[in-house]
């Protein structure tokens, strides 16, 4: 077992106490503050492979993976070596570099919907930009998003946004004008009838539909059979665009992302996380006729000083090179399925109401008896039980996302030993909580 008892986090507590006087809530991103699970956050010192170490010297099997990018494992030696070489040439150019061409070609070759791509600096920036592009191309202002789907913190998207907003219990964010969100229409995930009703009520006003094809920011929620194809049909029939936000699922469910896995080709795609290999990155791309509206090829303006910077491009190129090796995705899927199935089995044996989902290298478990198909379903989970479970897993050396409303991630570094140790910890913790 990975158990570490007594569990000492005194240095983490001291550092976090200082941080609260320096940064809002002591963190640079809200979910890191452990508000929904209680206690105080663990302060990391270093990461390697499937593991993270905190400043107190505790070691954890890490299923957050820097929220998705670390799919080949933390600090992969090939990625680190490539970055060392790139650092010698400089950290930022603010000018074209050949590395952009190389990563762009890899993304275009891999992702079915992408004929041209624009690099940006984050998933949020990618979604902000694709929203503007949807409107520019269609000449319409309204969009449809889904309850519990998170597309970054831009004003237009902070409506029923899941993730950190759900974790903190904020229905919307102060500072977002009502006029800004007036053009954001929302529907329950997996509900085609609701989407059709929105189009019927807003004839020729909706520019497109944006969706996480597999929800990762309300926990891991899978599309029902026919749901994504139905969205594509409805969008096409109404002259609107279908946008897949694959910031999380891109290169994680398959080399070509969720769209390869489900056989659905959207009009536009947002990417991030994995394509930067752990460095800040984002991208959006799609059909050539749409992308040629982006400046300087077209009139829709979008720019960024650090976009396409050589370090992010280098880490992304090396990460994708590793991922396209034979057997990679079979290995990821098998390990994640073993973990997810094992967690559910142990939970049921221990008498806990639980359900869960797994696809590719994503997983999630909800403490509820009903199957989770939407954010409303996810909200039936026992959040207090999840908090106790989360704390117990920390004490047994397993680091899970500090929110019921977040997916878990595996990597190529999570082998049989890590899965077995995790399941042993799950058994120990669930036998002790009610």
C-alpha cells in the first residue's frame, strides 16, 4: 500500500497561509484551493512519471496530471531533453518559427476536422477566439452551450459552466454583464429535443453549438449513442456550426481526439493541454473556408504575443511523437478501464451508492445511485462523501482532483503497480467512511 500515516502537511499549510495574503484565495486557479473537499491544498514540489511529491516529502500517485496535459507522464525524459535544446535558442521569438509549421502539420494530420490551425496560449483563449469566428462566419450572434460544460472563463461562457464555478457554488460570475450572456443559450447535455427547441425559438439567430464531446468539467460524462451525430444534423439543417471543445479530450481519447473515437467531424475544434506537453498552449482549427476568415488572411482579428512560442511547440511536438507510437492508446484505455472498473467494484462491495464512466484515458466516479448523463444527474452526488473519500485517498498517497465535478486522468506512466496500489487505497478508504 502507498499509505503514509501519520500524514504531515505542515509545510504545505505554512506556504498556503502565506499565499492567501499574496493571491486571491491563495491560488492562481480556484479549484486548487480545496474549497469543495475541505482542508487545505497540497503544495507540490516536483513531479515525475505517475507521481507527485509535496513540500513535506509526501509522495502521491497523481491522477490530475496537471489537469490533463501529462498524458505521457510527468517530466518525460524525451520531452525534457527536447526542451533543454530549445531553451538554448531562446524562450520566445514573437516571430514565425519552423516549429509552428511542424506542430501544425501534426495537428492537421491527426484531427479529422482541422484543415488549418491557429495557435494561442490557453484553452480559454482558443474558445474565446472560436466564438468570435463562429459569429464572423455565420453573421449570427447567439450560441448554444451545455449545462456543466466549461469552455474557459470568457464572459459569454460563464453560464451553467460546471468545473470551478460549480465547485464554488456560483451560479454565474459577478462582473459579467447580462447583455454579454443574453446571446448564450443553454441546454442539458444529452438532450437533443432541448437543442432543437432552441433552434425553433431562435430562427436564423444561432451561429453554432459548442460542446465538450465528453464532459470533463462536471465529472466524466459520456454522450449517449446518437447524441453527437444528432447535434451535427441539427446544426447543419439550421445553417449553424458545430464546435468540439477538445481542450481536454484532444489526443486523450484517441490520437484524433473524440471526433476520431466517435466518428463525428465538427466544423471547428478547440485544443489545448496535451498539444503543449505541459506548457501553456491552445489552438483552434477547422475547415479552410472558415479559418481563412482569421486575420491576417481575413477580417476577424485575433492575436497573441506568446502564441506559437518555441518551448510550447517543442514540448507539443515531442509529446505527439510519443503518443503516435504503436499500442499507446490501447495501453491507456486498458489501464484506465482497470482502474475505473476496480474503483466501482470496490465501492459497491463496501455498500456505497456509486456510478462512474471511463473512456480512453479519462475516468470519473460519482457517489450517487443513478447513472450520470447530465450535470443535473451529477448534482445528485453525495459531495460530503466525496470530500471524505478525497481526504482519505490523500492520506493513502493518491492525489485525485479536489472536486466531484472534475474528471480524472491517467498517463502512460500509470502501470500495473500504480493501479494496484490505487485500488488498495480505495478499498482501505471506502471501508472506513459511511
